[in-house]
């Protein structure tokens, strides 16, 4: 597909986002950037959150990963649903009862200022890496599809994307993103549906035959009972629960959208609805993955293999969409990946800005002019941080989604431990010791994970988040205040 046409599509899409931003920024207050004035319709928030969670990682990595990981990812998704139920009935009431803007201020109420700052700092680190890795994948695809032909270097492609995102999020932040995420989710799902339909026709399959072809394929293995495997059911299911709680319920990015709903009840409806449709969407993308490999098999498309496994699996969907499926599929894919690249970063930048300005700069006590100045500086600073991380990981291989969840296990583990200890016990801890514990426990988790894998051939997989959280809780209990009963 001609790169000029693709560029025009991207520019048109950006124009629509700017139009949404223009209308959303009317009648805004100083807090609209952070709270959306708490007037967002819960149905809109729920649908938009699907795109924010899925992003380019789900869009590209999940279809590609089925060749090496089958449908085992569904075990993780089942765990996610349980985690979202915990968020709905445990975390949402806490956040609404305390009327929080930054969710980490709960830690100050429960434990003290050092714990509060530590929790926020771990979020800032986690979210910066997560957002950067998500954008990295989308930027690589846009580079391949458009900017290579225009002789634009990769670093400049990333800068262009970040500038475009800054332009439509700067004015009203989360108030704009609630609506732009809805549009982005629509294009993500549309690209998957269009691709499935085109592959179905190319393989001369009816709708029922398509379902049979997917469910009878050798990749359609949902459960893994090998206890030593990182994809074992219990490891995937339990880590699915914990990572959902950590990466959504303890994540300023996801919760900031939810807290724009009008009431606690509407916020709970939002999470429950979102969890159901997200699970269905992820199943759709796994099914798409099988169809992509069916297409490659039938038409003799050679895929790279190393040590008996497919490599560069993130390249499969873009390669076929842009080179084999025709113009309609190419356009829908470009719109989908553009939506993914924007949605993966716009809300992250807003959440990072919110957390830093409220947790470290105490922006609530500044005047209107000072609030705007600080917000702009912080938004720009985190854009630079994300750019740097992208460039550091630009040479990485393999599916990005696995990398994201592995990083999350180490960075969100201490946060998960702090919240579980705070919610389910009345223990008082030494607030001054918390930063040291939260830095040391991820390092200890990494060391233990390495030892058991090398010496016992036992892969913790995504379960490192459970080990990390448990070590954090245990250490904090051991050093709790002596006068605590």
C-alpha cells in the first residue's frame, strides 16, 4: 500500500482526535485534566478502557504468540476476570469513599508519607516502562509501513507520535481521553473483524467452518497442566488475578478513567462490563492468530524459525495485513495500529502527570496559573522519559506482551504487597523502612526466580508478582512497629 495514502489516513485520524479534544476542552476547570469533572458516562468509559488495556500489544502480540504459546493466554484471561471482581467490590469503594484523585494517597492514610511516595514512585517506573514498550511496538510497525519509505529515521517517528499525542491531551487530559479511547477501541476491534473476514474468504470457509478450523487446530490448546512450565494453568490463573489487580486496580492510568464516573455504583458497573468485553476481545484476537497461521500455511508464506520456535511473531499480523490481505484490510490495520499507538500512551502520560503533580508537587494547593505551568512541564518531561526508554529497547526481539508482564511482576509486586497488607490487616509498619524494602524485594525475587529456573528447571512465569508481593508483605511484617498489637 502506498505510504502517502497511509500517511493521509493517519493525518485524518489525528484530525478527528483533535476535533474530539476541542469539544471536550470546552467548559473545563483546573481539575478537568485530572478528574474529567467526574461526569463521564460509565458505558463510554468501559468501552474505551478495552482499547487502553489491549493497545498495540494485544493487537499484534497476542495473534502472533499462539504459534509458540497456543491458547494458554486464556488461562491468564480467566484469572483477570476474578481480579476485576476484586477491583469492583474492594478497591473501587475505597477510592470513592476517600474521594481520591491520585489513588496512592490511600497509602499515606494507611501507612504514612514515605509509603505514599514509594507507592507512587513504583507506579511511575512501571507505567513509564509499560507505556514505552507498548508504543515501541506500534511505532516499529508505522516505521515499516510509512516512514521507512519517506526516509524518516525511527527516533523521529517516535518524536512525531509523542508530539501528536501531546497536542490533543494537553488541554483537558482525562476528559478528552475518555472519549478518544472509545474511538480507538472501535478501530482496534474493527481491524480484527475485517482481517478475520478476509482470511475466511481467502480460505473459502463459511462462518461455521471458520470456527471449526480454529477449534480443531493444533494451536487450540487452552490448558497446560505441566507444573514446571511457565504456562502452567495455576501459575497463569493466579498471576492473571494478581496482575489484573496490580495493572488495573493499582494503576493510576486505569483507575483515573474509572474515577471519572459519576458515582461508585456506575464505576463498579464500568469495571464489570469492561472485564467481560475485554475477555471476549482477547479471545477474538487469539482466534485471529490461528487464522493468520492457517493463511500462511496455505499460501506457503515462510516464517522465521529458531530452535524449533517461531521468532519475530509480532511481525506476522502487520506483514500479512499490509502485504497480502488487500487495500481494505491494510486501511483497517493502519487505523487499528494508529489507534493502538495513541491509546497506549495518551492515558499513560495523563496518569503519570497526575500522579507526579499530586504526589510529589502537591499541585492541589497551587494557583491556577502555577497548576497549568507545572502540568505542562511534567507532561513534557514524561514524554521525554518514554522516548528514552523506547530507544533503549528499540532492538528487542520476541513478543512484547511477555516482556511487559515480566517487568510488571517486578515493579508492581511491592505495590500489590502494600495494598494487600493495608486492606486486609491492621498492622502498622515502619514508614521510613518501606522504600528500602520495596527496592530490595524485586531484586530478591529476580534472584530466586533465576536460581529455581537454573537449578530445578522450574519457571515461575508471571507468578513472580506473587512471590514479590509475598516477600514484601513478610519483610514489612517482620519490621513492623514494636508497639503494634
